[in-house]
C-alpha cells in the first residue's frame, strides 16, 4: 500500500501596501500607480506555483496563506484564482485552511464577503491596537472605530478569525495592555497573535529611536507585558500554544504556522517569499527574487523564481527544528536534534531544567512557559 503524499503548505506573498508601517521590515512597496504591474504579478505567481508543483511532485495541500504586504488589497477574483490553482496543483486536505491577512480599513472590510466566496475561510486581521493614540503612533491607516467595525464584519464573513496586536508601546502599562486584550477577546476571534514591538534595522522606527524621538521598552517592562499577555489570555480561554500565538482550543490553532514550527514543507511564491522543500535527497531553503521586476523576469523564462536555493546540511536542519519546535507547547523530538549531541542528561540541559526553563517529556524536549519567554537565550545556550 502506497504511503499518502507528504503534507505541504503554500505561502503567497503579495507585496503591496497602501501605507508602509514604520515598524515593518518586510518586503513591501507602495501600491499606487502599479495596476499593470499587479496584474502581471498575479499571472507570475500562478506560473510560479506551476513551476514549483513540478518540482515537489504530489503532495497533500494542508494550507494556503496569502500574506504580505496587504493581500486584502488584491481583487477577490484574483485571490480566488490563486487559491484554486494551488488546490488544483496539489491534493487539498479535507480540512484545508485558507488564510488571508487583512487590514481593518472600511474599503477592505467591505470586500470580506467576496474573499469568503473566493475560498478564504480564515482571516488574520491586523488590528494592532484598539485606541486612536496607539494606532497613530504605529502609523496605521485606520482608527479604532474602523478596527472594531472590521472585526465585527470579519466575524460574520469567516468561520475562523485571528487578531494581530502589538504591545510594549512607549509608556504602555500592564493594566492598559490587559484591558486591550480583554476587549479584543470579546470581538469573536478564536485566535489572538500578540507581538512585542521590536525595532528592526532599516525601518522608520529604527531611525526615530536613533534620533531620540522615543525609547523602546526595556527588557524588564517587556517581560512584565509578556507575562500580562499570558495571564490575561489564559484567563479568557486562550491557550498559549506558541510564543506569540494563543488559541481557543486545538482546532483554533493556525495550521499554516504549525507547518513552520513542525519543520514540514512549504512552497513560497511571490516576491521575496521563503520556502522549505524536500527535493532530491535533502531539504532545501528557497527565497524568491525580492524585487518585483526580477521576480517577473524569472517567471517569464518558466524557471523557479528563486534568488536563493540552499541545500541544508543535517546540523542546520536540526538547529532550525530546535529553534522552531521550542517555540510551541509541542516541543521538538529528541530524534530530530540528535546530531546536535543533546540528550536529557546533558549537563547544559540538566542545568536549564533546574532553572525551570526546559523539561524532558519522554521522547521530546519542551521549553517551559518561562523558557519560552527567554527562548533566544535558551536556544543560544543549547546550540553553543
């Protein structure tokens, strides 16, 4: 009896945004005056999916994730074409998850029903904050009222809703952040992704900090707000199944993101998109051409649009599994990291276990809730 095809996810990157947020370091561009280019890009992504399907062979399609950028700026019909092509090229699972990232402007919210009809069943809504002062600081192009309207419309249009929020804003207190979380939890979402504000190199916020316009939260404040996140959402029925992701039960977890954290395969299509694929005898890391013009040129030649194709050695694969697996409550299997010469009685591990940072769960290594809060340090110590 033949084994079923290995599971696969598809990530589609739509790089256009109405406004570039000052904290964003993603591969994005302003969408003004680019209509012809956008039409060409839809066709190129369709071709990219075809090219990569020939390389992967048969797979069970577990999820499609349209991210960006702002993929809710896509024409819903074009989104439907991308989703349909992915489902035609690979075998869709019975419970396939199709996610669209969206911003809560009135214009985008007005098209939620059309996106649902195009095949989207899960919306990831970038609220980021629920008060006008914080939204203005974050450079968002919606106000609090528009955000609440969009969340209500999304809860009606889609069977599954996730909300993104940003914390550790200048002057934010644990009390104010807890109230934001409680308000967000009442908007009908099954999933909440709270991210701590980080100052990324090359962003407008990085330049503002360098010029002394504001100071980012220090590690002590960030730690307090992280603990507030865990306590508040847990009391509201949201399990912290990953460092920055909370779900109302196992079924509400992001199936697409679990592909990343479990070390499974995923196709990356669209400018700058990353992928991880099993090709030949090994695992390959891919990254598409980040510049739209270069991406389009590659696909016109009917070749993979990869700027990077790296064959990963076993040690690199194990390090990735350690880093990604410890982010989740599932942890990582000892067998997957055996090449790193780590075992339950290793002196480094026993010392970290005594500090309450990690634990041995039989066949798996887990980070404790405290360990996940200090995960960068934990992983650095483990792979040193």
